[in-house]
C-alpha cells in the first residue's frame, strides 16, 4: 500500500511567544559624574585666554576634547552591547520571513500559471465571439479595437458583448458613410470627366466636401490650361494658310506643316464624342461629321 502525500500545508500560528523586557542601564554614578562636568563647565566660563596663557589654554582644550571622545566611545560600547539582543532577534525574524516569503512565492508562481491559462482561454473565447459577430455584420474583425480589460476575470460578459456591438455599429456607420461618399465622388468624376480612382483614395484621409471641392478646382485648372492652349493654337493657325497639302506662314512664306486628311469612323458615348470634339478644337484641327 503506497502512501499519498496530502496536497496541503501545515497551519501555524504567526503570533509566536517571546519573552522580552525593556533594556536596563544602571548609571548610578551619573549625578557624581555630572557634578564634575558642571564644575569644569563653570571654570571654562570664567577662564580667560590671554597671550600669556595661550599654550596652557590649548592644552586644556585638547584635554576636554579627549574626554569628550572617551565618553562618546563608552556610550557607543554600552549601547551596542545593550542592542545586541535586539539585533539577534531581528536577524532571526528576518530568516523566518525570508523562508515564509519563499514559500509564498512557490505557491504564487503555480497560481499565476493557472490564472494566465484562464486569461488566455477568456481571450480566445472573446475573439471567437468577435469573429462570429463581425461575420454576421459583414465587418472585418481586425477593425475591432481589442481592450486588454476584456481578459480580466472580473470583467462583465454582458459589458464586453455590449462594447463589441457598439464598435461594430460604429464601423458599419463609417462603412456606409464611405460607400455613400464613394458614390458621390464617382458621380462627380463622371460629370467632370475625371478618373475616379485617385479621388476615391483621397477619401481615406480627407472629408467628402474637401475632395469634391478639390475635384472642381482641378477640373477648372485643366479647362484653363486647355483654353490657353486653344488660344495659342488659334493664334498659330491664324498665321498659317493652306496651299494645296501644305500650311504656309502668311508672313514669311515658310512651309510649316503638311496637311494630312484622315477619314475615321468612331463609336462612343455622347460624352466621349464631346471630349473628342474639344480635343480637335483645342488643337485647331478641322473636322466634319462630329456634330450632334
């Protein structure tokens, strides 16, 4: 039959019995000793130092300082002797405390292993809940800002689930707002004849009104450039005249360009045809058959 060690600790009473008494110092000669010191003090008060007794005065001072040092050393010896039992007691208590503390740490380290395992299990369960709720709501789980306090044993499960729901609702609201903004930007881009990809990307860091405003400004800038180019081409065309299949400078007679005639059949939306007409006009190119 095997013996099994019980998984329990022996109880002990920390109120240990100790016999002690206040330290006693029998200084019976204090009064007689004080009389001598008082006499010396009285003599010192009346003692006058002069050039004639300067050497004697220094000797007296040295003797008094020596007496002071001896008295103090005697005091230190006595106090050290009296304090020795206290020091011994402190050392014994310190030894016991260290051992009790080590015992507590042995148990504490094991408890923390279980607590950490439980915390990880709570986190896994929380992440599963977040993943499930996000899947139902069509939300990316990585967008949830996980709070470390959710892993605490004392944190309310209902409060955790409520806070997750609040974050999901906020993310959905932002997603809807972004979708609406993308639609608005796309429609404005189509209207202005601009590619939408760049302006949709701008929505990540800027507000919708700001993006729409810059789109209008950008389109206006393009039109201003096109107008200036058209004016330049028009001025250049005014100085040219067509002679046969050549363009000749009216002033110098210099042959500038060869006239090329191309017949095309095109297909496209009204907007695309309008853009083609604008390009031809901006570049002073004669055309027929592109009118509405």
